[in-house]
């Protein structure tokens, strides 16, 4: 039980940092370059599976929906002449989907990923 709770804490920590990273750095390459070394250090320090830590980190880093500048595709659609969406629409959508993404990461980790070789 203690092992599952420590895995949950580490999982939520990695997920929250990686899921919100698009707010701090708009470039996906910059997010990867800035977050991969600390994630590797965390994995080595806590004696975790490095492929699992990196997988969970990249699943979170791929989330980029909060602002139009978070993604090139969002920026292109935001600049259309026709009515598409406004930044407040993205913020509302992201406030729901970020929590759903976090919940799905936890659910898939404990329900599937840890059994296919991605256990922390």
C-alpha cells in the first residue's frame, strides 16, 4: 500500500509539472529541453524507472490547450477571419480538460501502464 501511495505522489507531481509546462514555455522543444534533465535526475535520485518517468513526462508535455500561443495549430485557428474561438474559450475548456487529462494519466498508470513495463 505504501508503495502505491508513493507512486501516486510521484505520478501526480510529474503530471502536474509536465501538464502545466505549456504555460511556462510555449515552445514544445523548449519544454522538452528544459524538463528532460530534471525528470531524469528525479528518476535517478529516487531509483525510478527512467523510461516510465520520461513516458509520463512526455504524456504531460504534449498537453497544450490553455492559450492560443500554446500550440501552432491553435494560433492558426485563432487568427482566422471567421468566428472560431476566443482565448477565454480555451481557458474554460482547458480548466476542465487539464483535470481530465490528469485523472486519465493516473487511471491509465494504475490500470495499464504499470503492467506493461512502465511502473515507476
